[in-house]
């Protein structure tokens, strides 16, 4: 174990788990991926989803968005009902790295933007979650990355300084925010690239 690294912090969606809402939406636009993109842009899906990550009740958010876009009501409501279809499984290479890091004695933590109720559905499905010392879920604390407040909350909970923590995330905005706060920050692109980065840092 690297003496200066006291915590390794993982994002989940896009890093350890494949989350893709298009897998739910595409059945309403068969063979037309451009229509899926247009739909998501029109309803401003990313902004809407982020408010649930911040702790807004999913059921209420669905009702409000359906009222705003009644022509898409059946699609919006199905996203809530069929949400688990947006999870297509783990990213095996990253899970393997997680297991290696844990076996080397590193304390492992999670920091994720995720609605609490939806995250609960995922957490009970995958065994690797038991490897984490603790997980900070945005929906529980009503804060989302890249707000510095959620990073600072994590640091206070795990009692570490940012310069002793490796932060792994697939979002440029989130990584930029963590880097500004002093974290050793790795923008996740692939398990192979992550392994190279961790080796360069002498973590592996």
C-alpha cells in the first residue's frame, strides 16, 4: 500500500456500473437513435435527472415532467417503472481493479450522484458494494457533484485530507472540481487506462 494514499474514492455510474437511460427510451423510438437524442434534449433529461440525484422525489418529478410534456407522458412514466433496464451490468475490468486495491489494504469509498431510492435497487444486486468502507450518495445528503460541499462532506466523514485521497470519476466537471480541492484526481476513460494511471502513481 502506498504510504501517502489513505483513501481511494470511486464514482459508480460509468466507472463500475453501466448506466444508460437510452436503453429504456430506445424501445419507444425503434431503430432511430437520433429521435432518442432529440427526445432527451427536448425534455432536458440531464437536468431533470440531476434534481432526483439531489434528492427530489422520483414520483413527484415524473408527475411534474409528464404535466410539462404530456405527449411523452407514457415514456417518462415508463422510465420510472422500467428504470432497472437502464443498468446493463458491471464494468468487469474496473471491478477487478477495485478488488485488487482492496486486497492491497487500501480503504475504498464511494461518492456518487444517484437518487437514493434508485441506488438502493442497484446496491442490493452487486456483491462488490460490500468492499466499500462507506458510500456517500448525493440523494441522501441533498448535494451533488461538482458542488465542492459534497467533496468536503466526504472528507469530513472519512477524516482524510484531499491530498491523501485518489478520486476516480468519468465526469470532466467532477474531476476538475476534485482536483481544485486538492484530490489526486483521475478522469476515468477505461479500466486499462485507470490501471495505467494507478500504476503511474505507484498505487498498484
